[in-house]
C-alpha cells in the first residue's frame, strides 16, 4: 500500500468518524428536547386520565387524575429498590368508570408487606388519585423474569398482573401515585425516578477525536517523501 493510498484510507475513516460525531450531536439535541418535554409534563396541572386515551409511550410521565374505588384485596407487590431502601411497590387496581387502572400507590418496606400492617392506608370508598402515567414493564426487572404462578414480581407488567388477578378490562399503562400522604404513612408515593441517560456528548467527542487522529495520521504519512510501497518495508 502506497503512502497516498494509506493517507486516503485515513481520510475516509476521518469522514466516517466525523459523521458519527455529527449524528451523536443530533441525538443529543433530540434527547435534551425529550427531557424538556418530560419536565414540562411532570410539573403541568394534572389532566383527567380519560383525556389521554389512547395511551402511547410518548405520553409517559404526563400528570393525570383518576377517580374510582381501590380493589385492595387484589393488590400486587413488585420488588423495588428506592431512596427509602429495598422493599415493594404496591400495585393496586382502581375500578374506574371506564375500566380498571393499575395504580402504583408507592413503596412499602418488608415489614409492611402484609396489608394488615398498613390497613389505615387502604381506603374502601371512592378516591381520587393524582400521579404520573407510566408505560407497562413487560420484560421483567432486576435481571429476572416475573413468575406469576409463584406470585413473584420484578416489574410492573400491567397485562400479566391483570391476568394473574382476574382483572378486565385493564389499561395498558399504570399510574405512579404522587407524594400525597396515605393514612398511617404507607404506602409512600411520589418516588418516581425520572432519569434519561444522556451521554451523547461523550460519544460525539470520542468520534470527533478519532476523526482528528485519522487526519493527523494522514498528514504524518503525506509529509514524508513518497518511497513506493510502504506497508511491509523494512
């Protein structure tokens, strides 16, 4: 391979790396826009959940209200790790006028896993829930799949929980309840973590750096005198 040919290959690689860097900058712009949209939804006045239909993932984290009766005898406990420590999410069906909506009422530690230890926090009459729309989590969590037969849950899979509890029709989403205190202190709501991974700038700088190294390498190659075949010369 001659020096000019080798330099040409380096230049082509530089162009490819630069293109990847530009793409990552475009992705960063998109991600920042998404984060801004979600922040706006989280802090906006709540909308009736019926106004959000049909649900799609782009509507996740919209602040909503829902009214109905909690079916406390059909709650499901889902493994959770939060700022409060390890424990469980309490997923309780809400019987609304349009069907059933699963409500993540919040976190309870192991010692409050038994509903009898938090009976004050399980209202029996009509309630109004304010919280954030969340997309179902059908693929399990904590690197483990849900096991409905053993009533072991690692993700908030609305369809699977509905089947296990004999609920129908059930919304394809669930609602994370806000931090409004429950009688007796449990469950603890308002623990939704909104964290979008945004490392596109790091990736872009990496690609641009590689492009710069290729350009520098091409310059080093070309500034030497052409001496015929280069690769393999002693």
